[in-house]
C-alpha cells in the first residue's frame, strides 16, 4: 500500500491528532513510535513525506534526519520536523541537517496541513 505521510511520534495524543487531521485531508498515513523503527519503515514503505518528532525513544529525530540525508535511497525525502523545543538552536540544527520544514508544538492543525501539502507538492514537482 502506498503511504503519503509517515509520522514518527511517540506521544499518543499527538500521534492520534496528526493521524486524524492528515487522513481527513485525504492522505494515507503510517506511523512509528520510536527512532529505531523509522529507517526500516522508510525502506519498506517509502512515503511522500516524513513528519518527524525530535524527541523519540531510542534515537532522536536529528540522528534519524542525519541518516536519511546520508542515504542514497532516502536522501531526497521531504522531512517535516516537529518539536516541543522551539529554541532557535533546534531550528538551526534542523536546517543544518537538511530538514524541509519545522513546526513547534503546540501547533495549529492548519499549519501542519499547509506544510505537508507544500512538501508533497514539492516532492511531486521535483
């Protein structure tokens, strides 16, 4: 089954919220809840966009993003970083590692939808 958006998020209420708003927008969704599962899922079922939490069990989102950008097969995958830590340092780290978007929790649903829409559009046109 094709997946539009893979969500990597360990907080059940946030995962449920993201799943709901993205499905309602018409996208197919898959989810993982720890950092170790992300790369395996990306290889098994490559999505159009990855929504990646920074603070995941087992491996941080930044470690995962670094691995994605170093991987020939996954290098061009659009990645939207979600973080509860909104410090400028985290945004700078995300940008330096090659994140395509950055959203701070708590977020507005419309903000997430707009970013995912933008990244899927960019992936399809690029």
